[in-house]
C-alpha cells in the first residue's frame, strides 16, 4: 500500500453504470447460515467436454469448454473467454491448448451484503482445474481483474506439478521479460469477516461495516462472520499484475478484503506485481507457503483490523530496486489507530531479501496494529526495522503498554529474528512523534535469541547461511489460539531450511529475482 490515505480516494459509482455491481439482479441469496435467503434453483455444474480432441503439444485446441466463448487463437492457445459475470457454478477444466481469457472485469456472483440479504445478491462458485491458464486480455482498454464477491467462492486448487497460472496476454505471445509488471489487475476475494474501516457511521466489525476494495469502485467487503469462506487458492502463480487505476489507487497481485478463516490460501506465488504482492484488508484469513518475487511495492501489506497468521513467507525484491516506500512487509491502520478490531499480525518463518536503496527499511510497523515476528531472516541495503507511531495519553501508539479496552497487546514482539542490514533501525517523524532508535532497540531486545547486527545470513539468494544456520528457533506452535494448530514447530529460522527444503519448488516460476530448483521460467508457459 503506497499510502494510507488512498482508501479515501475510492468512490462508489452508480449501479446503473456498473452492470456487474451487486445492487442489481433478480434474487436475494445469503451464504449458508446467514440472513434471509431466497435461494435460486440449483445450477447445473458445467460438464467437462468429452468431444474436444487433444491437440499436438504447442498447438491450439479445436474448441472451447462449455460455459466459455471461443474468441480465436492467442499464441499457441485457443482463447476461451469467461463471462463478465458468473452467476452459477462454472468449472474450467485443464484442456491442452486452451487458455481462459478475462476480458475486462470478471465478477463471480453478485454481492450478497454483510448480512447476506442484499437485493440482487447471487452466490456462485468458479472452480479451476490444476494446470489451467487464465490470462487477462491486455489488448483492450479496460482494467482486467477477477472479483469474487461476498457470498461467492473461487476454488483454484493446483498441484505441485500442475500449478494454476494467472497471467497477462503478453505472457502467451512471448512478449514478457523479467522486468514486465503491472499488465493486469490481479485477483480480489471479498468476504464478510470483520473489518475496522467502515464507509459509514456504524459499529466496526458488524454486518453493516463495509468498504470498497481499492481500485474496483464497487466491490464491497466486510461483515461480522469471522469464519467466512471465500474459497481456496492453492498451488497458484499470479504473474505481472498490479494495475494502477489512479495515483495511490492500485490493484495488487492478490487482494483479500474481509475474508474469513474459512478461506484457504497456501502455496501462492505473486511474481512482478507493480504494487503489493498480497494486501490484506481486515478479516481473519491465515496464509502459508508464500513466495513473493519482484513486487514493486510491498511484498505483504496488512491493514484495517486483520487478525491472522502467516507461516513460511519468502519475499525477494527485484535486483537494482530504486523504488521508494516499498517494504518487504508493511503493517498499517486506516489513520484511526484505535479503531477496532485492532490488527493482530503474526508472522513465523520468513526470509526478507529487501533490495530497495530508496526505502528506509525492510519492515515498517505503524499504529493501530499489534505484531509478532518469530524465526525470521531480514537482509537489506538500508535499515531492517522502522516503527512509526502517533501519540495519546497512554504513550506512543505502536509501542505503548498493553491496553485491554483498546485490544492493544503492547509493543511489537520479536523472537529468533536475525537482522543483517546496513543498520538495524530507521527513524520516521510523523506529526512531531518519533519512535527513536533507542526505543526500537528496546522493543527488539525484549525478545529472545534475536540478532541485531548480523552479516552473511543468506547464501544462493535465500538459503540460511552463517549465524542463520545455527540460530535457535522459536516454537511457533505456542502462538496458536487454544484449539487451533495452524502454526507448526520448526527447527530453523527463515522461510526455508536450506537446499534440501522443497516446499517452494516445482509449482513456482524462476526469474532474475530468484531461481527455484525444478521450476520453469516465469516468461514461459506450459501447453
């Protein structure tokens, strides 16, 4: 997120101007267990075509699967266009020589609202088979992106050997390079879990508290269902995304708006996003096994009341990075530091290869958020940590003592985190308030087994080296809430243990940002 103020730049356009908006349609429907439901007839699942012959490898298929439109040939693929609005169950099978096209904005379902009873709301599910390719038609004048509206789901489950690839048309025609970025808008999941940045004067975290996903004008997110389920994204690559709609109003690789803990995100690579790799606006979704390569803004950006866990995050910026205000991770509020629900950011087993010489640090923590970091390696040509705060009667808002009334758990916490940067800390003064180097050092030193001034902590791009190979790991499983088991115990710090670790291999793509064993080039595609 380039600027916290950008949320205010998003304006709701009229429903008449946007046929895809959730305020038109004919039926009201809620997701299971919520609201008053008028259920449309059960849709007939899209059949897998049985008559399409298998083409010779490297040649387009002869026809398109049911539910899509044949719009010709792009490169070596039959281009099969998705509907602009998906209102029933649609399945996209893996067919050799087929690539599925997004022509402008594609909506899955129509928004059912935070309470599940918005007139015209429709729940739908888009299912994508392992190995399928979905691309954005960047030859048109529209912004191309996929929106999964509240009450609907995306089931995109690839495999280690057949990842699902979302990309841009230039990837199909051989026109991308290691420097290509920002060619389309990315994927947006809009859910009904609590958020703190309501667009009206209502109680945060309630069904009435909602806001618009930046860059979309109409896609609403937020609600009061912490366990809401917007689907599954697993073994997926998202390449060359991050469209800039207007200054400080961008789309990321993957945007999660108010998605709940029922949403599954794991084994996801975002490659060369011109904005953030992943940005999370509130909600309760947990994520793991993430690879962020070449993000031009933040690799992981979290905002407005997100409460969740991330484990195994490998974030590698592009070489010779001169962009400003791009962090490996940025943790924010919505300029209202005591808005509830308060953000609770928990990150375990991470490796940050931060390359920007124009940004002041690899990690930025701002007010309105609690943060916990364990088992991490951070390298950067600038500082490792930048803590920014406001001030109130209780002290500097990011580092003040715990306050139950504000859901404030106290200063950020670090355990088994190794810094290998030009300097450990960077100071930023906002409204005459500065979290000093001494204060930041006290926060970092309060944890266990941390290293402030390390060197030679990584080898071969991202493997642990030097002190990182002998560091004492923190038992991340002790951070799990009672009755849950998302975080697991490891014997090492960093996102990967070394060359023998394989969770990031095969399903990812390689570039000059990072090379992964058994992975194909990001500029190439399978047939």
